[in-house]
C-alpha cells in the first residue's frame, strides 16, 4: 500500500463532507433507483462526482467500484481498487438524520489496506491502514472485550432474529439495537461502543469494505455469515452477510448461527 493512500482517503472524505452538508437532506432532490435498489439524492451524486474525479486522478492505475457509478469489469484486472459509498445511509440523509456516512476504502488483491468512515454531522472520522491500527479522530480505538453473548449489545435489524437463521431455532438473547448506516454500525463496533454487528442479507462491498479493515485493525473479527474471510473486488460485488465483533462474541455468534439460511432484508 502506498504510504499516502490513507491520507488520500481522509482528505477526500473531508471534502465529501463539505459537499454533502451543503445540501439539506429533507429538501435535496431524490430519486428511487430501478428494481427497488433504494433512493439516491443529488448529494450522493455530487459527492460521487468529486470522488470519481479526485481519487482516480491521484491513483490512475487503481480500479473503481462505487455504489453511484455504473460498474465496469475493467476493475477486475487491477491490483488495487477504490471501493466507495458516497453516502451510506441515504434514507437517513433524506430524513435529515445525522447517522449517515461516507465510506472509502482501497483494496489490494481482495484485501482492504486503507479505509475511512466519516460522519460529518457527528464530527466522527474513523480511519485505518493495514498494520497501523484504527483511530477515531486520530485517537486509537479498540473493540469491546465482552465475553458473554447473552449480555452483549449487538447491532442488528430485527429480521436477523428470525428463528430459522439460528441452530435449532434457538435465537440468542443478546441486547439488540440498530443504526441505519451499515458503515456506521461497523465503526461503532470497532470503537467498542457495541459488542457486535450482524447482517444476514447479501451485502454490497461498498457498505462493508472500509468497516472490515477498521474492525480488524481495532482487534476484532469481520467475516461473512459462514465465518469466511471477506474478499473484495469480486465480479459480483456482494458478500454473504457480515458478522463483526470482538473475537469472543464473533465466535459465539458464528457458533449459534445455522450453517446456511435464506437471505433476509436486514
């Protein structure tokens, strides 16, 4: 990883925040994507346009994968690729909430090596580079050391607690809570504010990539729903769910989940 990749992402995220906060979420123009793919606003597009100009200009040999750019298979031939969600939590943005984030990552040969999650309205910038630890606003962060699943706080949407997804239909009795941005959920686990995060539906790489590295550099584990390591820049950029937590809680969640199950909206 070029030593300046993380700083490049930090600077780009801060500029993304300046652009996005020029818009009022409740009055920003909004459209619904085809095939029920969710909403997009003029702020998403403005941030994406800036990032798509700025980042490839700085790294012309990197590929590009973004929620708001039509995908190109050209990225598959690249050793390194930017994986970008201009605004994660667009519905929250459109509602005028503060819980939306910019999620920026660089992956090299499938592994994330630099990552930033930035919530401009909360003044929270999470960052990590491979082998260098994870930070929040420059201060080191660490995952929770929780040991007991039943008393742990896990970020998960309610459908994840459907009994069919758990061994013997035995749903663990953890304390469930929720935040609308997947990237923010991952960052909160890395910070130790919550003990774990769980989503069992197929998940887009751009929602997960930055949080994957930040969790791991904060001492946690981040895998797909089967416990498999996450790999990025796939031909179909979706992952088979995500389990993210401190090491003990991650193990307990993995042990309790049914080996496979139908995808759910979570």
